[in-house]
């Protein structure tokens, strides 16, 4: 394929971005877990990554995790209405089901759609988020084509700490949450963190006039959540623990002018128990069992046919061993995952499948040079897949280095693509990806600049093909079929600096998410998008401004329905008016911009939210 983003255009945009103020620099002591499945200093991470800290989440005033992710480089979102409605998150142009979402190391999502239910994930339970870009199938298996987003819930340490928040805003949005965390200390220390929250909003109409689904009523949501972490130090080098997260979302949406209250219910429940032990001075072993449930119910009409239910249960067992060989780390991993789908109809979906995986990785540092390599074999009902990756980094100085990597990946067919009546086919194969990437990073803790180029070529893409090669009579409206090829290619530039006491940041993505078979751009993905941020602290007040911009997109695979580009300005301020007390005020979409993330679906106009926070640390 001839790249749609020309070298000349890319270099010109790169030059412009390098002269622009460029999201704050990462703290030099940042530790990343997701890139290698183990804590690793950021200075030794080859993969391109972003960390969203607890402070950034608290200051964001974001209505949902989707709003928060929309402001990050390399990420685009689509949503069918307000904060409680169905959402998609694209990483570097990869589809929502081509990315893995983890909560405290546990994979979440639906086996029928292959994607996480973003609207059900509670921001109140989150401590921080790590985003790692690029294929990670050799570490995490199927679906890690565009990247991995890992959500970490709150943990406990030190003296007991209580935090609480209450806020109110536009559309009668109400939010209350609280958490307590700490550790007992001593040889048998028990650390704990427990949080709970609720969030409600009257919302706004999910659709716009002109849509066949339009209803002028408000479409609100009601979300409740509780999360907990317990860790017990049994002996020196031996720890056991348990993790728990439950979130329930009731949300309304539009399905025509009927007076019936069309709505959906979603529940996300994660439970995990683990044991971690240092079996030898150079050998640490961790065994974890987890169960995740993704439950979805829809009420589209008062008739019996208006009720539908689809539940996914995933049980997983992982055994990870980290072995020190001098300063190097060898990691050996075994994973077993079982997926089960249960529905009130479509009996073909009521199935189970299991995957057994073996993986090994090696991380090394030799002076100024970094090296990693990993291999993995996944054995499942959709076939056996081998993946691998290699990465290299060279430090020209403590604050400047270059990296390069190669890796392949795959996405497993979803239950819908395999078994859904008159659409799926058990003969469908996994999608496959091959990615090459290179980058340069400068970061001295105050000033930062990062440039990454990537090219991810995807084959055997599963798309709706009409007429269906399996037979027109059985598949009258087409079927899922491995036919398309695509290429995700682009340049990401980001950085940060401080000027006259103002923290400045910016990022820009120049990309070409392109379907090579149809010669069309992938739906709902722009060629250019980016953000600019500024924050200033004077006394007890911190004030900030954000600009998020995106180029035009197409709402359909045929590129007939164009969605115009947009620019959104958000303002916020926090005021620490007393010890442990602060006030947050946020004004989103200051210009009351009307824009589209999905055709005929409404987006939020100008919205104001204010809250008061108590935090004892």
C-alpha cells in the first residue's frame, strides 16, 4: 500500500509539533507493570506507554473513563450518546476488540463482542491507568493487537487514609464516593483498600432528530460500584491476597418514539485470589485464580421479544515465574482461560471454549543498551497460534534514548463471528498482525519529547461479507468472513515543558488506519487528532485548560457518511481551601460545540461539574 500519510506531510507536522508546547513529563521514578508483566522502571521500558496518575484522574472531573481516555495520545473514542451508553476505544487505529483491557492483571470483556464494556467501569475505584501501545500478544495472548490498557484499583499502605468526594453538575449529575486504605505494618502486615461509589445523571437524548431511533426524552444512567484489595504478608517474601470489583450500570437509550422506557443493564464483576512467594533469592513465583463476569440485559420493548440477555464468564489460572540471571530477568508463564457464554436466546452462542498458553520472556540491560524478547503459544478451539516480539533500546545519555521493536499478534474470532445464527461460522480464523516500530524519547523530568513511528499490517480481518461465500440462503444479510487486509500506520509526537511557571503539554497523531481490501479508511477513525494542555499553580489554586482536536472521520466502512472534525476546550480549577480539603470546578466543552462521535448520536454540550473532596494522606 502507498502510505496515505506522506513523508513530507509527516515531517512538516513533526516540525510544527516540536515547536509547540509539549502532557507533562513522566516522573523519573515511575514504575510500569504492563509492559513486561512485572514492575519495571520507566527508564528500562522499550514499549511506548502512558501512565495516568491518581492525581490526574482526580483533577480530570471526567464523567467516565471514556472521557479520560479520549484526551490521551494514540486513542480515539466513539459513543452512542452520553456517558452511560455503548462506547468503543481505538488504540492507534485498532478496533475496540483488537485491544486488551485488564483490571489488576485480570482480563475483562465480552466473549460475544470481544470488547470491554467501558461504560460500566467506575472511575471512582481506579488508582491509576497504564496504556502500552503496540502488539503484546506474546505476553498477553489473543486480542493484544493495538495495545493493552491496564486499570489498577486502589491499594493500601502506611497509616489509615480516608478519602471522600461529593459532586453535582449539569444534567443533574450526582456523584458520591469514599475509600479507606492502609496497612497494619509489622512482620505480618495486612494491607487493605476498600472503596465504594455511586453516580447518577438525568442525561440528554442519546440520538438526534432525523435518526430512526430518535426520542426526545432524556437518557440517563445510574452506576454503583464497590472494590476491595487485601494483601497479607504471611512470612518474609511470602504474600497472599484477594481482589474484588463489582460495578452495576443501568442506562437508558433511544429506540424510537415509544413511551416505553428503553434501557440496558450491565454488570461487571471481578474476583481474584493470589499467592506470591520468593522461592529462592533469584526466583519469585506467583499463582493467581480469577473469575470475571460481564452481564448484559436489554429491554427494547414491553413484548417478551424485547428482552435479551447475554452473559460472559471467564475463569483464568496463571502461574508466573520471574527468575533473576544476574541483572537480567527471565519470565516463564503458564495460563489457562475458560470462556462461557449464556443467553436467553440464540442457543448457538451457549458454548464454552478454553485456551492454554505457555510464554517466556527475557529482559536485559548492558550499559547503555536495552533488550527484550518474548515468545508465546496459545492453544484453543480456534487453532494454535505462535507469537513473538523483540525490542532494542540505546541510551545516548540518561535522558535521551532510541528504541526499535518488532512483534506479531492475533485476534481470536468472537462468539458472534463463530456461532451467531445466520452470521457466524466456526471455520473463521484469527486475525493476524505484524508491527514494526521505532522511536526517540527525551525526558529530564521537566522537559519531554517523544516521537514514535509504527506500521501494523493486519491480515485475515473478519468483516461482514455480502454475499456470503458460505451460501446466500443461510446467510441472507452477509456473514463474518476472513477477507480483508488493513494497515495501521502513523507517527505519534508528544512532550512536555514548563514555561513561566505554566506546565504545558501536547500530543499529535498522524495516522492512516486503512482497509487495503476496500481501499477505504477504517470507520470512525481520523487521520489526525491531538491535544494541548496547560496548568498553572498559584498558591492553593491550580487552574488548567485542555484542547482536544480531531480530523474528519467516516461512520461506515464504505466511507459514505462523513463525520466532521471537531475541537473541544475544557477548563478546570482546584482550590485547596483547608488541610485535606479541596474544591473542584470543571467546565467541559466551553464553546458548546456540537460534534459527532457516531452518526445521528448526540454528544454532550457545555457542561459544568463541581465537587468537594476530603483526603487524608
